C-alpha cells in the first residue's frame, strides 16, 4: 500500500502555487484599500503612506505572478501550501503599516498575526492614544481573516467528506477545488456581509457609537475579539453585551447553514446538530463557570449571571471578549474555560479550536469500541452522525487534528512553565492562542520574552489552519518528487 502511494503522489507545481499566491496578493491589495481610505479620512498621513507602499508592492507582485500559465485544477497539497504561505505572508506585510501606530516590529507582527488568525491576543497594555486607523485595521483584518478561512477551508484545506459537505452549499462545491470555491465564496460573502450589516445596525440600536459598532461587529462575527477599548465588553451596557455575544454565536455557526435555510428553505441534519452542539456546550460551560465563581470566589449572584454566560459563550465561540479581567477568575473557572476554548465552535464557521463536530466523532468512535466488546464477532455496527455513516478517512482526520492540537498546546505550555510562568495561567494562555480565542490572563504583554511571543504566534498560526496544512508545507515530499504533467 505504501509503495502504491509513493508511485501515485505528486509534489507541488511551483507555477501553480505562484499563480494562486499572486491572485491572493491582488485580493489582499484590494482589501488594504479599505484601511487606506480610513487613514486618509482620519488624517493619519504616516499610516496612509505605509499602506500606499504595501498596496503598490502587492499589486506589482500579484500582477507578475497571475500572468503565469498553469494547467487547470489544483492539487490538495498545492492548495494547502498556498493557504499556509498566505497566512504567513499577510501578517509580515501588514505589520509594516501597524508599526505606524508606534509599535516595535515583533509586537506589530504579533498584532497582525492575531488579527489575521482572528485570535484577539494583544501585547498592547492600553489602546488609549492609538490612532483610529490602527483600531480599524486590526478589526478589519479579523473580519476578512474570518471570511477567508471559511472559504479557503472548503476548497483548499478540507478533504471532501462529512466536514466538507457540511460546509458546501451544493454537492458540486466539494468536487471542483477552484470553481467550487468561487461559487461558495459568493454565497458565503453574501451571508457574511448581511450578518455584518445586521450586526452594525443592531449595535447602533443598543447604544454603541457608529465607529465602535463597526469594529465590534467585525470582531464578533469573525469571532476575533479585538475591542476598540481596553475594557472589551465591560465598557458596554447589558443590552450591548448580550447583542455582541449573539453576534459571536452567529459567527460560530457554519455560515453555509444560513444560505441553505434562507435560499433553499431547507436544512440538513448536520446543520441542526452543529447548532445544538454550540448552544448546549455554551450553556453547560456557563453553568459550570457560574458554580465555580460562586463557590470559589463567593461572587454575588447578580455578577455570576452577568459574567459567567459572557465568558462561556466567548470561550466556546472562540470570540475572546470579556466583561471582567481574566486574571480575576478562580482556578476552577480558568480550567473549565480551557476545555471550552480548545473544543471551539462549529466546523465551517469563523470559530477556532478543533471543533465540536470532531469531538463528537471521537466520542462516537470510543463508544463504538466499547459496544463492540459486547457484540458477536461478525456483527456489523457502523459509527454514524446525524444519520450519516462516518468514513474511515473522516474518523482518522478528526482524531489526528485533536491529537495535534493537544500536542501543540502541551509543547507550548512546557516552554512557558520552563521559563518560570505559572502552570495554570500558562496553559490558559497557550490554549487561548492555539484555539484562536484571545482571552488572556495577562501573560501576553510587551514584557513577555521574545521567544514566548514567537511561541504564541506559532500557536495562533497552527490553530487557525488546524496544523495539518503546516505539516504538509513542511513535508519534504511536498516540494521534492515527481510532478504532474503540465508543470
């Protein structure tokens, strides 16, 4: 079997990778026109100049690469490489205009990676005095970073199967990695844009100013968590806190579900299942955190009912907003939120983590192993979810992603502990980064050693693309070996 696979495998074709990378560079240049316009509106001339240089460079690079002639179609490994390269390239490029806000390169890079991966961690101690363009730019990065991962995960990262079909609007979307993406992108963009407009209007109605309404809506729907102020949700009234939390929940549900329900007037069992999983998990975590707050800290019931649900929904949706400093949480609450953050939301949503659907697959597999011990030797008992039989590849991929997430978190946590940081706080911070959540117990700051800043950057990048794409990019066979005809 191994020999057959070796005979059939193909290395990436450089022209294909360069061409699609060039297309994404042009898209990034167009997306950068938005913060450029904002910087001109607010009179941030120095930042405008930096964006002008970035846009010009991206346009030249992109135009040069898209002119390459390549065969139709793209291999799965080529798609993964393109996406991984783009998630590396974009933060490096965007860190340059972010440095216009007075940040050092590494901190600006950290902020850009946090934005692109929709994490929300920041080394900034305070946002007071920061240019409005800076605040807008990082929320804007989260908005298109959240949209990008939904679209690209369907065609370039996820293999056809349970998760991919759960994302797809039609069966054809999982067959054509290029054409299907364009069709899917248009549908998801309509849904995402519609939810964003609804989010802004709703935010205005609950008393948030227009500028903050835009930024909160960008960060909430992308489950990113970059707030335009130091207090996150603490600066908002109760109605506003609830509304932003609902927007986070909307982003944590597979976006293709909205299209199916609104346009097709139908839904599939998997849609309902994922929606229920996110809701149930959030309420269970709310209850557990509330009990922990009451018993371990003696917090008043009024405060428990205010803070526990907000923390729970923020962790489960991986949005990363908070209504009080995470440092003030008791150890039990922190541990509960750690489990919530690593699981995340629905597959095909903007949320991070290894996804609740994969956790359910793992539970079903373990359940099957136990049941088989009491069945006759030749009995057939197949694992199913939402009435659909699970394929072996789907099971293997789900278990692999879960194991890789735990491995990355454990390795990163060990480095923090070795350098003298509190074990529980360290675990909370690296889980938040790997799950692309953004909740912080205060370890992430300008004073954090550069090595550990780089560790968190790697965690955010790994978590956003669910690690597998990075392994493919680093695998020697991806670059060296036979290539398909028409290379």
